[in-house]
C-alpha cells in the first residue's frame, strides 16, 4: 500500500509534542466518550501519550474520569488516593505496590505513578463532585471484591452482610483451586442466584452507603464484579469464545454505571488494549461472533459522540512475559512485518504520526480494506511475530491512530530507576 503523494496526506499529521495533539482535540470536539488504545500492555510511549491526551481532555474539555483495563478494587485505591480520601497513603507508590495480580506491570509502573500524581495535584483545589476519578473496568477480581463487600457490609448493613456471607460461603470451596476455570466447572446454580440477589440488594441501598466517599459506588461495582465474574469463568470453562463477550460486556456495563453515577454531563476517557477499544466489526472478530468495548460504546452512545483512538509502533522493546505468570522481561519488539500498517507508515519516514480518519477522505478510503495491525499481549514471543497481527480496516476500526516509530518498554515500579532519577514519564513537561 502506498500512501505517498495523495490528497489524503493532509490527514497524516506530525506527532512530536503535545501541541501536535491539537487536530485530535479538534476532532474530539464535544464528544463524551474518548477511548484510547495500546498495541501492547508494556510500552512506555502508549502510557505517556495517553496521559498527555487525557490531561488535555481534563483541563480543556472537562472530562470526568479515566476508566482502565484494570481490576476494580486495586484501581479504586488509586481513585481514593488521587482524590485524597481519608486514610490514604502519603505516596502513590504505596498504593501501586499493592497490585499483586500478574501482570503487575500494567498499572504498578512509574508512568501510572506520574499520571496519578498529576491527577492528585489537579484535584487538590476542586470540590468533591468535580474531582477527576480513576476506575478499573475489568472482571477478574472475584475474591478481592467478595472480601471487600463482606467487610464493608458487616459495618454498614448487617442484614445485607448476611447475604454476602452466604454468597462467600458458596464460592469458598473453589477458592483453593489455582485455576478459576476449573473451579467454575463445578459451580452450582445456588451460587449464581445468590450473587444476583446480592447485587439487587446492594443496588437498592447504595444511597445509604455514603458514610465514606463513594462507598455506595464501591459496594455496587464490587457486587457487579461478583455477578459477571461468575458468568465469565463459567464461559471460560466451556472452551469457547463466549468469555470474551462476557468480559467486554461487563466492562461496558461498569462504564455505564460509572457514567450514570457522575451525572448527565459526565465525559469519559477509557484506556484499554486496541483489541478492546478498536471496533470489533472492522476485524475478523465479528466473523467469530465476538464484540468488544469499542463496538458496544459506539452502538450505545453514538448520539453523545464517541472517538476511538488506536496506537501502534514499528520497532523497539516491550515488557511482557514468556508465559502466563512468568517473570517479566524487557523483550525486543521486532520491526513490523511487510504488509502491515506499521511498516507502511514507517516507509513514509521514521517520524511519529497522527492519522485522522474523516468520512470520505482519501486516507480513509485507502485504509478501508483489511491490513495487518500488530497486537501484543502480556504473553509474548518475538520469534512468533507473524502471528501477532490482526487484519483490520483501520479507518473503520478507529477514528484516529497514533503511530510511534520506535518505542521502549514501560518502567515497572518495583524496578528501581538508575540512581535516584524517576524515568522520564512526562517527556513534554507537566
């Protein structure tokens, strides 16, 4: 594919500093939903560019919260810290060091620490309802959410706490099993009905749970995790693709709950992998009956304005594991393969680029057919690179695309930076 010397070149912009984000901010306009992707879970530049975009959206357009591909309980502790709730640690590192579910580096990293510090400083002089939040959308925190629910309700609502204990007792036989999937093969209908009943009870009483800031929201969302985690792991036990749909539907349900909580004027920033925020209908996922967050948000909130922003890079390094639960490694990210969008953009020059997909533009027409687009997960083998490309109709999958020619791995928090200097997580200035 040749993008040289065409009219659509005007929609390929330079991307070197935060001022170069102006065209993207113009495109976002009054949209209430901005979804920011990443081609890997372990790339420094994806975190820092998403942070820079988010800061501008918060400062210039009044966005309400950031929702990420992370567990609700852990990310709620970040939310408590950036809003300076009572009894929060003095340092963000104390919060992030409690992230202990693999892959810890996704959120316990220096890049997130720097962004959280910016958010706390931004929130410092704002009234409580105007403080910007930080929340997790994912479904994995079954045991943590259950423990939080039981402990909280024992103090605030003994009647519902009794129901929570029954639910916990129902799940307890499966907790000792290392595999969620194996555990859920044996889960009985009694557990499912008790989880649904618990969610119903908590939702009816959330307004009574505000003895602590956002306590009602926390109780409701932890209950929602219990309900959908049961469905997710049961689906995984069937060895089909339905667990993907359960997980992404849960993330959108959580997002909608958060949006409703923040009111009619709420504006939302989402950070997730490209495979979640890029519209599934523009990939091979649709043929397999799969949907994702980007597709569902477009379908449900089109009238409110939805902008999907993908990310990608040509070469560099990335933090990942060789297998699930493996020690983290800073791996080489090989040069993108021939026939991929990353290789095409590299041939235009080794500069970072911002692509804007406007309906009917020459660039959008050029990128309406499927082309390989790299996707790296938390488990990665650089020697099997050719299998890491998702056929994508780029101008249908995203509304904009940030291309970073050369990238480096994210900086996990438990790895001390050289000397006393924190990694350059804000290369463009705060």
